[in-house]
C-alpha cells in the first residue's frame, strides 16, 4: 500500500492573511503545488496530513520562526483545496510541534499499523519539514519517495541541495 504524507499544507504558510490578520510565515507561490498534490491524493492508499499545530507558548517560538500555526486557529488548518469531500478515504490529521512529522506524534505508530510498501511525501517546505519528515521515515526503514512537483522550498537553492543530499546519502529515498 502507498501512503501519502502531506506536510504543512496549512493556511499559515500558504495564505497571506487569515481572518485574524497577516500570516507571518507566508511563502509566495507555494500554492502552485496544490494541483499536483491533488493528483497524488487520487491514487494514494491512505492520506496523512502532518501539520504544524503549536501551543501558544511552544519552545519553537524562541527560534527564528516566531509565533505561527497556533492549534485551533485558522492558521493551523489544512488549505481548503486539499480537504475535498470527494477524497476516497477520510485522511488522518496529525498535529506536530517540530520540523519532523514523527517527533512526539502518532505518525510512527500509525505507519507501523498500516505497514506501507511506500511512503510518499509531499508538501511544504522541501528544505525544512519535508526534509526532516523524509529523513525520519528513512530512519524507520520505509521506502520513501518525494515527488518533486509536490514539494515547495522556502529557499529554492537550498531545497535542491536537500533533495540531492537525501537521494545521494540514503538508498531508500528517491525523488521523482
């Protein structure tokens, strides 16, 4: 079975504003990958959204990122274009507080129960959370595929370097 993990396709990163004001971590043009992710969703055996959902006092806010994607706010919601009523199955939704979708979440347990043949990773951002989640999936011995037209970097050059690093260093990670 093929499991599609969609990382951080949330309003905080893909919308300039929510009803509560400007989104501080908005990355222009990241929405361009949405149609490609929708394409992959149509053939996935299971779909797991792994999204930033921070507590207001999260330690990550002491880093360079500042407050963003507070749990139970519009910023932490998956963008509407991906939460389609026509999905073949109801997707899983996992909140995370760090770059990797595995860190202190149920993702590892859920994947272990699913026992996928392949873990496919899409989403934002290639050079941060996609990278960390792919690396942790690799460390758990999953066959990992990152779909290049389904990921978007904060910094394009760094995104390319990260993808190259993953495929050159790890035999069970491919980029297509």
